[in-house]
């Protein structure tokens, strides 16, 4: 089972983080012919963006003339075809060792150069381009900014505030979030010093949520005026909790929905895939995986891959739910505690942080930190783990991105007799109760929106800029244009959910 988990975790990380290209494709298919130019706003608060995970941004020899990508954006179609081919060979020969060997070889060919040491440090000379000063100092980068996701938001921020007031925290997502907390602290202090400001506005996307938690945990909120969590991991993830505990499960219906959204299929292929789904073959895949494949591989050893490829990535332990962490450490490192003592020590510190996270954030809010949350729902996640049937945005799980919302599973509603704690925060489609979230009055749920919906010159981006630029902290009751529950279409246009 453990070698299978390695395969599935590889697929989960690869498929689930094809975010930049997928969101850009979603948006750019109807991109306006001429881009708008936005009016500049004078603000006392420098703008700091903490980006999300970026496979494509990892480089060999970063910061030198020899810098080169460790890998490009993962090709989901190629991954699916390759694993399907390996599975077919395993079925044909009734040789599951062959399947796992081929599947792991595929994963290693893509991820191998990302490996870390047992102390959680890069094995190779790999990292990312860094921007320790305002973007005014990187005119070539600013000129080349694209329209999708984080770059689209940086582009808008430069137009709105000026490049001298925009700061960008790019980072090697694999390594210790507490290291990033120190570096983010240094960037925020630089922004404050540059402009004689007491505080900054902080926007964190996706993986940036857990980094921002780490920063606030170590340094407090005295330097932050307003923090905006967008499609964020500020409450961790279920996928890391489940897979690091060996809780693997395949969901056929969700797999069909996920592939339909992620593969950007042409009409003919989409029709054929739907026909295959209607024939019940995805349910067959579900049964094969859950009843045959997983049990057959249950006792396989994974020393050469799972433990050293993923168990050594500190960030995955920071994302793990605190109630699941001790069991995950035992599952991953039982009998090898001395060899992995650095990672185990870090993981326990993350657990300590995450156990007090909600109380910490509420206390900071009470003391003046303005906290806003925006995330989407109504879409599948990668359906290879026990909680892989929750609602999400094809990458992360909505209940956690929304700060502890009570939600129905994908494709269903909450029971007819369900009663929310506060009806004001209950969605019209009966899928979400946000009264259980950490910040119900400042949390927005957007239906059918892709992960990190910050693309340039869209209504979604306009909403985020409104959230940042309101003079007083906005709530879900502040503006009729932006109620708590919104519906989106493929162009990132928004309407109130009815």
C-alpha cells in the first residue's frame, strides 16, 4: 500500500498544482483584445504578495546565468496516459510490481530533481528567483508580467499602487515554512522602511496561506494592516493528512469530473469520455483500485521513494491537520526516528502552531488585524484520498480554504433537516454553512471559480481589489455587489448566488 501511496501522492501533487496554466487557459479563452489600464490609488500601505506553490518556478542554479527550469508545468495528459499504460501492463501480466515500478519511474523522472535531504534541504542546487526589494527594482520582470493568477494580480497592483509599493515573495515551497517566515519578515520590514510605513497589506495565495500563518506565529501582526487569504492553505489540507497516514481511496465520479475540468478536452474527446463514464467504467476503476489494487499492494515497502521524496518536505507536515500528525509521523518514520529527527522535530513544531492557529488569528483580529478570506467551491479535488470527495477548486478543499466551513460532499446538499448556527451565513444552494468558519463575517465563497482566481482585469480580481482598498474593513454585508455567496462563469464574471 505504501508504494501505491507514493504513486498517488505524486499524482496528487502534480495534477493538483497545474494551477497557473489551467487558470490562465480558463481566463484567456475570452481575454479582451485590448487590456484596460487602471487608475492609480495613493495608499499608505505597501502591497506584499505571497504566491502559491509553483513547480515551474523551481530552477537549477537560480540567480545565475546558468539558471534553468527543474521542470516545466506538469503535463496532466501525459501523466494520465503514462500511468494508464503502466496499469494496463500490470493488468495484462497480472504483475502489480511491474505497475508500481513503472508508475514510480514516471513520478521519479518528473520529481526526482526536487528531492530533499533528510534534514529537509535541497539535494541539488535548486531554488527560485527572489525579489528582495520592490518591483520597481525589477523592470524587466514587471514588463513581462502575464495575466494569469499571481502574475495578473501583481500586474494590477503595479498599475494601482506603483511598482515601488509592490513587493513579491517568491519562494522554494518545499522547505521549512519557518525559514520563509523569517524571509517574509525581512521583506515586510524592507517595504515599511522604504515608505516610512507602519504596516503593509498582505495577500497570500494557495500555499502562501501556511507561510503567512508561520510568519504571524513567529512575528505577530504588528506590521500587517490587512491580510487577504485567497484560495489559501491557512487551515492546512486534508490531502496531506490522508496520504501521509496511508488513507488512500479512489472516487470514480469525482475522477471523471476532475479529468473533464483539468484536461481541457476538445468536444469529441469530451463526448467519448462522457460515454465511457455513462457506461460505468469510472465506477469500475474505483472498484479495481479500492478492492484489488490497494489491498494487493498493502504491505509493499516504500523506503526508496515515499519517505525520502515526500516525507522530507517540511511544508507537507505544516499542512497536515494537527489531529492527524502524530499518526502520520508513526506511519512514515516508525523505527527510523533517529534518521529523520530533524523533520520530526519540525513537524511537531508545526503541530504546536496549528493547534493554536484559530485562537491566534482571532486574537490578532480582536487586536486590530483585518482578516479577509476568499475561496471557491463546487468543483472536485484530486480524488485519490479518503476525503477526496469533498468540494474544492480542483486543487484544494473548500471546507479548509473557507476556514472551517460545514459543507456537503461534492454533488450533494446538506441534509434537509440541517440547521445552521446562524442563518445569515447559510448558502442559498444549501451546500455551505459559514457560521462555523473562523471568520464568518469576512469570508466569501465563490462557486465554480478556478484555484487562485486573481487573473488580470476580471470581475474576480475587481472584487479582491475592492476588499483591499476599502477604507474600513469590509464584511459580507458591506456591498450588495459582493454578498457572501457568489456564482462565477468561465470568464470569472460574478453574480450573487440565488
